[in-house]
């Protein structure tokens, strides 16, 4: 590994947990969209949908504060994490993939707060 890549790993722009979460979200998205090992590629939009679902599942109404703590305030930040991971050879891309695929895909307030549905069904079971 080059010295530059080692330095980037040592001092990433985003919290290290953000990189781990994106990696988990990639696996989650592959499963969600029925990807096979032969066709494991997910698009930027598919990955962002997986990120949204996994974040709500893992963090619920705390999703936005967790993401902000990691330095993430927009879908473009996820794209930058993906591009960092590609440069570090921890992810791959196709010739059709672009950072712009991640720009302004959804608003965090809408995706993580306003559209959040709290499941209270178990609280009212007998």
C-alpha cells in the first residue's frame, strides 16, 4: 500500500464508523436487491436506499445525530465515502458509476425523521 493510502487510512475525513457502516450497507443492499456473487454491483441509488433502510433499522430516530457525529450531512457525503473506499481498494466501481450518482438523492429530514414510522404494535399486544 502506498504511503498516501496509508495516510488516508490513518486520518479519514469521516469518522471510521462511517466507513464500516457503508461497508455493512453495501452487504445489506446486495441482499436487498437480490444480487448474486456474479452480479454483486449495486448502483449509487441502490446503495443509498440500503443505507437509508439500514440506518433506520440500526439507529431509528437517532439516525441524523449519529450521521452528523460521523461528519455526514448529505447523500453526497456517502458518495465521498464510497469514492474514498474505491481509492483505498476497499470497493469497486464500474465505468458508469459517478460521484454525482450520490448528489441530492434524498433529504435527511424527510428520509430519516418525517417518514419514520415508529412500530408500536408490540406495545399494545395482550
